[in-house]
């Protein structure tokens, strides 16, 4: 009880400190002079309008009407008419588009090991401030290009490094041979593959689901949540169908130069297809009677009830032993669904992964392949625009888990079944605290975690 009381005191002091430090809003809020809630249900979770904004290369429909910080133009509009006898005109942001994210946490883990009527072990208090500091730079260059850079000064594993770095090129074939806008876009660099059904930043909880973070054959095998070096082709078909095709090196990010190099001669490939029924279309277009006003502070997930159904597939190769040049070939498939209605949202994802027989040769496992199945269901309710309730149940099961863990204890392979209850509270549009409870459902030896995170975007 004494440890728990100390944790509460530390949490309260930390909230006071961080609330006094925040007074500004991030990049696009400054550019358009609008609230974070325009594109986010609550940061970092995007609403349907924010998803369309991201897909369109960080541009709004009729973008020039809403921009409050006009760009600096590099060349006259007339240069387009005389090209190739002039450099095609472009633009850069008038101010350097930089924002910061700072995250800290205080947690208490309560032991659940019991003998008779008494408990064994003691609870543990942990206090991490800052847990993570990230510098972001995102912007547009002219009519079609965009860029994104995220650099971590300090991450949860206490190492600095590039989180994301990519250049986007939207509508590079629009207008040619009758090709409509939005159909062909590309991104190249160190990016977050869209093979993951809902991105790392598409939850209001402090942690990502387990199916996004596990790997099997080695620590080099990328998890869903790992950024990778490669390129993507993506677009929207007839407003309501979205596709993604990608090719990447297939190496996990480890905050070092190795993350930018492949460890084998093969590339990893992935694809995604999804269709949306109701709500705001993927391209952001809307009927006039449903057109949202820029700057809305309402915590709605979509512009009307909607259901999205989709699937992803990923095929990869991982070098698991440099001495014998042993490789693991694996694939992942997911099916996912999202339902939005007013202030309520439900996301569901099912995953199946199969690692082939080369893992058998390396680990000496009798089966020809190692299978993994997992799923999660997450529900979010906006009680007020500044107060949410989130609950998530997840389960992940991998064949031969005990043998794999004993042979390669560094690998974060896991079996888990847990329940997360979270209550995100937005003190301001750019400051949130996240009280949450994480409870294991199938391992009595794993302690429950009581945590409060503090997240500031500036």
C-alpha cells in the first residue's frame, strides 16, 4: 500500500509539471490555424477526415483556401507552361515545420502470485520521465510532393535514432490517359508499412496490440510495428476502395545503420485492400450537406455511420544464422474491420503467420513450420470530447513457444492473452494523460500493471 501511495503522489506531481510546460499546438494546427481535433478524435488517433488528409499527401480539398501560413514559392506558375525550358515550380513551408512529442509514465505492478491466502513478492513502482522524446517534421513541397521525418532523441529503449524518414509523391499520373486524381501515389524511404491494418498511432491507449510487436525466427525479423526501408504505391479507387502495394528490405529497425540495410538478397512484399461503406469516403470528398467544418472540436470518428472491411498480406525472408546462411521464409495475412457510429468506434483484427521449414532446420523443431494466430478487439467511446473510455481484449498464440524462447531468449516472441482498460483524458487538445490497467488473462504469474502516461505534443 505504501508503494501504491508513493506512485500516486509521483503521478500527480508529474501531471502538474507537464501541464505547465504546454502552450502550443503541432505543425498542421499552426499551418491551418485550427485545432488538433480537426483531424484527430484525440491525438494521435485520426478521424476519417484526418485519414483522408494523410492519404492526400497532407493536403485538404481546396487546400489554398484554408492555409493560414502561405508557402514560399520557388518559381513562377508560368514556368509550368514553358517546361522543359524552365525548372518546374514548387514551394517550401514559410516556417520550418517542426513539432515535438514528449511522453512519460508512472506505473505500479502488483504481484498476483499467491500461496494459500497470502501473496508472494512485492509490487513494483516505476517512474519514467521522459520516457520518449520525438522531433517531427512534416510538410508539403509544391502541388504533389510531401515529406516526413521523425527523430527520436530518447525512446522507450533509451536509444536515439531515426524513427521515420520518407518522401511522398501524390497523383504522379493524374490527368494522363484519363487517370483520375488519387489513384496513383507513392512513398519512398524509411516508412511505416501499411501492411499493419491500423497503424501504431491509431489507438488512444498507451500500448500497441501484441500482434503488432511479436517476431519469431530472429530479432532481425520485422514486427508489424517496425519501420522499414522501401517504397509503397497506394491510392483510392472510386472514392471508397483503397489499396496499397509495397516492397521493403525486411529488416527490423534497431536504431542503428543496420536498419537501413538488408541482411539477405530477397525483398519483402506486401499488399492491402479495403472497402468502406458509409461515412466520409477515403478521398475526403463529401456531399455538401455532410461537409464538416474545418476546426470542429467534436469527438466524432466519422461523418456518419460507417463500416470498413479489409485484408492485408505480407511475404518475407529473414536470415536467421549468418554462419550457415539459414533463412526463414514467412508470410502474414490479416483480416480487419472497423465500425464507426457517432462517438463510438470498434476495431477488430485477426492475424495468421506461418514460418517455413528453415526454422525447423535451425531450431531442430519437429514440425515443418511454426504457426501463429492472434486477434484483438478494441472499443472506444467518446464520453466527452476530452474524455474517452477504451477497452481492448487480445490474444496471441505461437506454436512451440517455450522451445523458441529457450533457444533464442532475446527474441520477443510471446504468447499472451490480456485485457486493457484505458481512460484517456485531454487536458488540452495537445496534452493528454492516460490512466490504464493491463491485466493478463492466462498467466497468474504475470503481474497486473497500473499505469498513467503523460503525452505532450508541441
